């Protein structure tokens, strides 16, 4: 049964493995360039008080390529579910070839187990090797940026893509079994996977562990890195040293804990200073923000939680698939 499943799926599998091989070769070349440039940067600024400027230039040079591969890896599990999972059973149901197998000695459960097992394994291997190559290649850039909790980086590095791939394949297969038409099953798989990838980082992931509340002084350097400063002290894009994930941020507060957005000195800074002078002007007010954050040390805990959640979801959906196969399905 496993051999038959392989013969039926070998075209998709070989195409996927071929694409993976090409990506691996490119990532090997890119990774060697990134690691070499990183070592050269550290060598050239050796003995100086800070390499931050040189390392920032290094990261800016490669961040676009790294991000593009990150988006590609983020889409890979969805593609596995759409193009491997959804057609796996629907094409047999549409052509009627499933009846031939079920009239042999192979039971429906054995037939389904072989298809799910082999397909899930191939999907996890492809996603895992892609993630391994990208994690290695982008390692120096990620270390400089120090923002591993950023949604794109978190979802396209280390072990999280393995859980996504397993779930996406099983989801596509199960939807195909219920819908029984290839194109509608592929469409629903795409929508379901995209929705889940939006909900997880925005709604679920921040609460794996209770966030830590802390106060962050806003120095001129930190203010200069903000992506947003609102008219009344709201801020966006705060990057706290140490690489934590800032889940929630208060408006700017003074030393007594009161919001500064409506004070005269704050409005004077906003109205009468250029963007270059604004950080220094605001920093003179001894301001800070209260934040809820996930410390950087929780990164691997979150990776394990997310991978485990998707593995459990895959098992539950697979159980639903086995329940459906027992019913009247002709």
C-alpha cells in the first residue's frame, strides 16, 4: 500500500524535492556570502568600541533576500496542503479508483493511513530541510537584528515550519475527503491556512505564557528608532534592547506615570522641532513607556508550543478524517 501511494504521489513529491534542491543550492551560496561578510565586518571593526553601524549596514545588505525566502517558507506549508493534500483523495474519488482498492484486501483505514503517513512525512521533510537551510543562511543577519519573535522570522525558522507542514497536509487531505472536489478543496484549504496563520501570531501566540510587565525609559536613541509617534504620545515600533517581543505598549509617560501627550512641552517638541531634533527634545522630558513583553529567553519555549499546537491540530484533523472514511463513501 505504501508503494502504491508513492507511485500515485511521486510526481508531486519529485517536483517538491526538486524545488527544494534548487532552493538549498541557492541558500548554500547565499549563506556562505552572508557568513563571510559577517566575519569580515567583525574583523574590520575589531578593537573599536562598537560595531553597531557596520553590522547595521551588513544586515541592510541582505535583509531583503532573507525576508523573501522567509515569505517563501511561510507559504510552503500552505502549498503542501493545497497541491499535495487536497488532491490526494479527491482525485481518486472523482475518478472512482478508490473502489478498486477497497475491493481488495486493503481496508479503508489502511488505505488512508498509508496516504496520510507518507504524505505528512514528505511534507515535514521538505519544510524541515528548507527551514534548516534558511535558519543557517540567515543566522548572522538574524543575530544582528535580534528580533526572532518578529512574525515572519518566528514562523520561518527552526522547528515551527514542521508543525505547519504536517497540519496543512492533513487539513488539505481531510477537506478533500469531505468536499470531494479537488478545486473547491484546494480553495478552502488556502483560506483556512491563511486565516490560521493570521490568527496565531496576533491572537494566540502572545498568550502562550503570561507576558512580563516592565517600564522602558525612552532614550533619544530609542525614540529615533520608533516607526510612529502619535500626536498625543502614542508610539509604534518600539524595539527594546535584548530582543524581547513587545506585545503591548502604553503611550509616553512622565516620571510620575502620567501621559505626556497633552502637555505643552510635548506639543512644543512635536510642533517646533525637526525630525532629526525630535528624539533629543522628547528624551529631555525623562519619559518612559510601560510595556507587556515576552522575554527573548522564551523563544524556544514558544517554538515548542507552536509546533506542538499544530501537531495536535494535525492529529485531531486526522482523527476526523479516519472517522469520515468509516461512513458511507462511494
